[in-house]
C-alpha cells in the first residue's frame, strides 16, 4: 500500500480506522500499531493516533489484558497457559500478561481442576474409566488447551501421549 501522507487529515483518517477496530472489540496498543502500519501510516501519524486514543481512554493495555483474560477463562475452554499465550500474541509483555491472568483468575474465581474436568465432560471423557487411547487423547486435549501437567495427571492419570495408547 502507498504510504499515507502526514498531517491532520492523515491523523484523523487513522483515528477513524482505529475507532472502527475498537468498536468491534478491545485491542492492544500492539494490535493497533500493526493495523496502522499495514495501512501505510507513517510513524509520526501512528504515534499521534495512539497518544490521542490513550488520552481519550480507549487504549489501556492493562485493562485490555484483564478483560481479555477474564473472557477467555470465563468460557471454561482454556487453561491458564493457553490464555497467557493468547495475551502475549496480542503483543502484551510477559509481566503484564501474567499480572492480568492472575487478576482474571481471582475475578472469575477460576478453578483449573474444575475447568479441565468440564473440558473432558464436554468431550465425554469424564465420569468413566478410560482405555489407554482415550486416556492419551484426554491428556493431549488438556495439555493443548493450556492446562498444567499436574492437572492432567490428577484427572487422567499418567497419560501416554502416544496416539496408539500404551504398548501391548
């Protein structure tokens, strides 16, 4: 894309573009910066827009991180590790992402063991003895959803992650 010129008109167009993105859902500073870069806005315009949005209260990475973590944990489909990865994918730094995750856990009363159990129940992998293949599948599922290995072990034992199950 051709670079946008600098000036008040470019800042207004870029601001409007960001507001449209923010209308759909909250965004991190990093996400908006990337969106403006893709549209070809120069750094001076990007900086002016991000400063304006921060001033207006539309751009707050700490608040975004908390809200995003609460939404992801509240759905009960992901464990803390997966939520942390998603926050970092939004461009949030490790410390900020971990703080938001911790605050979100408290805010939603997140219980990792119960959330993992619900994931297994939705896949009909709970409440009955599992054969070796099902146990391995359940373990892989929970690990891929960001649940800690100790949670997996408590719920499904020591699952073999080999898709064929245990050696016969």
